[in-house]
C-alpha cells in the first residue's frame, strides 16, 4: 500500500482540509454531551443558575454570610463585591425587588473567582450550621437537596440575624472548619442552591431564568450539531473526490503499463487477472482511501478526546472505560488473526471466477457444439462456491463483532448507571455528568469500532494494493533504447533476418534457430510449414512482440531494437491470425490503422480487401455498427475488414499472419490480385497454410521445427525442397504441380 501513496500526493492540500474538518467535527461531537449535561445540571437541577455565587446580593444576604467565613474568605467577599444602588438594568432582571443598596459581583476575573470560592465556603458553613439547628429541633435538612433553599425560611432567618451577628465566632468555627474540608464540587452545589434562595429574595423571575438558559443552550446544541453535520458532509465529499481522483490516475497508469507489456508479460499475467486488478482491486483501494480519511483520523481524535472529557466528568469511573477498551482490543486482535489469512486468497478467487466466466462467454459456441454446458456450469459453480464460502467465513467473523460491540456498550452503560448512581447519592457527581459520561463512553467504544472496521478493510485492500503494485513495477521486457535511431525517409521497407534464434522466456529450447533471409520492397515473401513450425512467432519478432534471443532483424539496414516501438510499428501494416474488430462502426474500424484516412481512402482499402461488396449490402453501409469483438459479422468478413484496416495505413511493410484462411478460393484469388496492385512498392510478408495463396510469391520460406528447410519460388522449391513438395502434393492436383 505504501507504494501507492504517491497517487495521493496531488491531493495533500485537500487531505489537510479534511483533517481540519475532522478535528472540527470531533470537537463539536465531543461538546454535545457537555451541553446536554449543562441542560440537566444547570437548566433543570439548578433552575438555570450558572454561577456558584450570586451576581447580585442583598445587604441582608451579605450580613448573613459574614459570620460563616474566616478572615481570608471575608476579605475575598469584601473585595469581590461592591455596593451599588439598584439600577434600571438590575430592575429588569429582578422585577419584584425593593429598590435599595445591593452588592454586585466584580467583573475582574481574579476577584470574582476568589469571591465565588469564599461564597461556596460560606454557603456550606451556613447550611451546616442550620442543619445542626434543624437536627436539634427534630427536623432534617439535606445538603444535596436542590430544594433545600425552599425548606429554609429566609424571613425567619433574617429575624434571627441580629442574634446570629451577636454570637461569638466560636459558635461558627465547627461549621466553618467542616466546610473547608468539604469536596469543592459539593460546596459549589450548595452555593448554587443558596444562590437560588437569594435570587428569589430579590424578586427574580426564576422560571424565565430557567427557560432562557434551556432555550439558549438548546440553540447552541442545534448550532453545534449543524456545524458537525456540515463538516461531515464536506469530509464525505472531499474524501470521495480524493479517492476517485487517485483511483482514476491509478487505473490510467495501470492501463498505460499494461499497454506497454510485451507478449512475455501477458504470458505472466492472465487477461482475467489484469482485468480484476484494474477494476476490482482499484475499487478496494479507493474504498479504503475514503474510509481511511473518514475513520483513521477521526477515530483517534474522538477516542482520545472522549477519554479526556470522560475523565473530566469522573475519574473514579475510568476503570469501566479501561475495561471496555481492553476487551475491545482483544476482540479486534482475535478477529484480525482469524480473518487475515482469508483476505489473502479472496482476490485470487475473484481472478479464478473471472477467468472461468470469460472463457465460458468467449467460447460459448464451442461449449454448445460439444454439449459441455453442464461441465462449464460445474466449473463456474466450483469457482463461485469457493469465493462464496471464503467471503461467508470472513463475514461471519465480522458479523460476530456487531452483537459483541452492542453487548459491550450495554454492559458499560449498566456499570456507569450502577456506580454513577452511588456517586450521585454521595453528592460527588451530578445526574447530567453521569449522562454525559455514558455518551463519552459510547463515543470511545464507537471509535474502537471504527478502528476495528479499518482493521478488517486494510488487509483486503493491502492485498489488492500489492497486486496493483506488482503490475506497475513490472518492467516490460521490450523497451525503447535510451538513444533511439530514426529511419531515413523515405522508408523502403526492406526486412532482413540475420542468423536469428529465439526461445520463449523460461523455455529450455529455441523455437526458431539460425534464420537468415531478406524480404525486399516490391516483393512478396511467404512463410509456410506445418503447425508449430514457428511461422507466427517469426512475424511477431518483426513487430517486437518478442525480442530475438540471438542474431538481429533489420529494417532498411537498421536493427529494429535501435528504433522506438512506435516508429517501428508505424512502418508496418499488420493483420493478425485472428481477425479482431472493435466496437464502433465499419468506418472507425478501418480508420483504426490511419485516423487521417479520407472516406475515399477507406472505401479503396475496403475494395482492395474485397469487403466493399458486403459493406454496401448493409443498409447503413460504412456506418454499420460493429459489436464488441465483431460478433455480428462472419469470420471471413472480419478477416477482410482487418485486411482493409492494415491497407488504410499505407505502410512500407505489410504482414499477413494466416489472414486468408477464412476466405473462399474465389475471394482469395481476387484479394491477391488486388493486393498486388495496392502493395506494389511495399514488402509483403504472408504466413499461410494453403500453397495456392503463396505459390505466386517471389520468395517462399519453408519452416520446419523452427528451422529454414528451403527458400525460393514455388517452382524452385518443388524441385529442391522435399518438405515443401510434400505440403504441395497434399493440397494441389497433379496438373497444378506442373
């Protein structure tokens, strides 16, 4: 996979933008539980009161707090609050308040924080003091009760204020000392409860305060959610574009690399495998890139962020998350160990399925002719069953993960509720914090689930990436020279073999040995011999589909290995043994050899190839559609169109690799006569099985087991070459041999 990383370099900027958006989305999603916690804790339980110390305090309230603080806290309260007359602004917030002198909390951060801490201590000490009085009277006052302020009669307390102020400091020392040792979160909660009572004393609209806070926080939650959604949509869009762009370039390079392959490389990689690597394997990598951008970066952010935020809510419950993470990691490792070996063979099974399907479809006529449909069905069924069983095994392993994850999430939720409720009872945790903790735990588990999904996807995509890299790193055995030579114009087309020998890659014996001859311009050189004699291999050497093992082949005296493949093949009009047409129409297939050919030149090439008669018989003529592979025309028609395609090129060298085998004798004779006129100045090389096709050639090369058995004209070879005479006698009558 690392070898393919370069295809993402052009998108580095977009990837960085995705990272920023992922971070923004994670921050939004990590803040949503906090906002929900605020609605529960502040909006519902605290009546919308956010601050632990009142922003405005009556003179009596300040007097009430004074006895319950030590000297340090008293100084902090005096510095943190300033006296003001009731203003219009305060009147709006406290509509039922009696105008007069009040204490207003300072705007300076340090003074405000010190005053809030002192106020929390004073509130806790005061409630401790009144709790002891309540207990003496047989009553109970719960310090953690959100309605504790309602159970306190402020009018009665204020009546007791003169008495309280006259009491010695020792009477409050126990309450002050116990408040100093109290958990800060608990003393803060007590302060908020008392603040609600002070606000009610001043005449604040507590219902409006609560509603305003809930609405304000709710709007903020909606905004954060929308921002997260926008970021997610943009990330998805950018990830898809990045992956699609990288896959497009990857497919282009794959196709370009395969186009440069010689026949030796095609012998190494099957056609079915190359198709799978260009389509299915690239899709696997593309899918991984999308998921990687979306998950690989997002999961650590949300996981680590969730742990930090959860610890901020409660450290004592962290063991629950730690236990869940350990269980999840063990599960992921087990799944990975089980599924990984299977991923390595899935792509090979896809290759096999494609191979069987391709062979069956391309060879359908042969299959039906021999009545082997059942056998082909069994071949396909086996390949399909092997792939299906492997995929099912992998899917079963993966499917197990989802219910297990659900079980873990439910178990974590149960543990948090069980132990969290005990902390709520002990006033060391609030309900909203417990709810937020559960959401953070779910986010952490989901982050590990994303990582698990990536662990599942990466092996298969990695195998696909290695298969793609294998093709891209394969260097064609046929390469252009570093310092190519150009042919001198005009190119005459003289092809000469100089002691040429050839063996296929990894073969032990030569298939051609010590071939020497010259194909001259204006002459026809024909090759004949038994099946397997090496005729088609010989002409493939001229096109450099393979390179010679020994000796050399020259074109106009220049070694063809010193020419670029493009320049060499531009001089050759080639008609393969099997006529191959491309989807399109007849005209486009003929112009495939020469894009610049005029309509007149196309018709002339078709006429020479004896194809014009059947072309004009079609209602659309040259615009008649050709199906993929030319399946809607006969074998003879395909051969004639292939010949016309080569003739449209107007090359100095023409190679016909057994291209007349599907033609009847009449068409064959007419075609040879027409070719003699149109290729008068070119070197024509013909591979043939029929002696009648080549008997008028100026030079006939007889091959047998890769060796030249004779070179000459038809008449000369009948006298001097027993191999040729044997072939001729098997095909011609006694009169034709004379």
